[in-house]
């Protein structure tokens, strides 16, 4: 009997594959703060860095080989936080072993790889969650509530504007800039930031009926595209227009989503804390400021643990992640080659 089926309702005992910078605060500590969850081991191919992470975070075991860590009998779940090029390989191995999988975004390099994970999950009956953690944050749940109760009437259009300088402040920068290596990341900074943004569009509006885009390397500062534009049509004739630029000046940077409805609008940043909205019947703009949790993935990890213990629904399935990858592929012109 595999680990998933033999340990239903048991404590979720985690191993992290790829304990890099993103896991230092955003996610790693949360595994020990969620009820019925504990971080047992970490893995990084650089043994010294794996040992250092384990020492800093009080983790009892570390590995420099993912397969060896997945052999650990005390582990029944893995959090895969490597560069995207390795996501599919590690996820497939974990699923074959009957481990629960929490997979960072983008879940794979492109949609075709993600579809392989769909098949693996369906054939194995295993449990996998995509780490689109903004679905669980109070700020974005509040936006969804505004939309669900038609606070701005019928939604007409959505505009996303993410303009950043060549070294964006929104990015966790590492010693090796793997995010600008398409072979490792799938693209450039668009592939690091847009998964969060486009997943929220799926969460708010469902999968689009049509999508198209354009990507190019305008400034030629790296091998990756630095300019992406895209348009998508969702149900109820909701039109999305997005613009992502990573070559503007500091003075021109922007992080904004504007949702316009028949009776008003909602405005918020994807990487900030303030939501403002206005209904045409009101005389003033209303504003609400949110404080994100110290470990920003903790609310999502709570839902993941509940799902793995058969106490709740999947907060973001691999099928939903595939829908997001398809939008990204359409916007960047990926054709499978």
C-alpha cells in the first residue's frame, strides 16, 4: 500500500526538494506552523547549502539527492520548489512513490508537460496541489467576494499592467539568474510573475474561451523575452488585456489590475496590500488595506494539508494549473518546439 493511502488522516510529514531563497520565509517555516504538519527533511543538490538551511530552520535531516530523500520512510509529502525545468521529473517520481505533492509555480515549463502530470495524477489516484497561494490570501478572497456579489455590476474588462525595470524589485534574486534562462524557467520574468496573476483570473472568471499574445526580446539584455502582451476572452464576454514589460525605467514601473464592470471598478496590485473599489451609485472610492501573513503561503498550506488528509477540497488542482499554462503559452507564442 502506498504512502498516501496508508496514511490518510495522519500528520503530513514534509520533505522540501529545492530549499532555495523562496523557501526561507515565504513557505518553508509554515510547514511547521500549520496544524498536523511538520517539516522532516530538506534537499538541495549543493550539500553545504542543504545542511545550512537545515541548521537555520531546525530541520533534523538534509539530503543532496531527491530520490534518497523520497526514500525516507518518515516522509509522506514533498514540496517541490526547484527551478521549473525539474518540476515534472520530481513530481512524476513522487507520484509513482505514492507521495503527496505540493508543486511550485509555474508547475512546468509549458502546458504539454503539465498535461503529463494530469495523466499521472489520474492514473495513480494520487494527490497534487499547485502552489498558487494567492487563492488563499484574504486580500484576493475579498476581491472575489466583491465580484461574486456583483459590487461593480457585470464585469466588462480586465487590464493587467506589470511594468518593471531590468532588475525587478518584485523578484527574489539569486546568485545564478536562472529566471532569465528559458531552459530552466520556461521564459523570463513573465514566467515567474504571471502565473500568480493569470491563476487569479482563472479563480475569478474560469478558463478563457480564446487567447492570443505576443512576446519579444526588446532590450536584448538576456536570452529571455522581456516584453509580453496578451488578450483573452472569458465567459460572459469578459475581455482581459495584459501587458508585462521588464525593461522600463524605475519611474515607469507599475503593478496593477483594474477590473471594470457595468456599475463601477476594482483596482488592486498583485504584489501589494490595498484594494480600492467604486460603485457608480457611491460618491467616493472605498479602500481596504490588508496585512499578509509573515509566511505568505501559510493559508494555502493549511488548505493543502486538509486536502491531503481528506478533510477538504483541492485548493488548486493540476487541471487548473494546466489552464494557466495554456494562457501563458498562448501569450508567449509557445508552439511545443
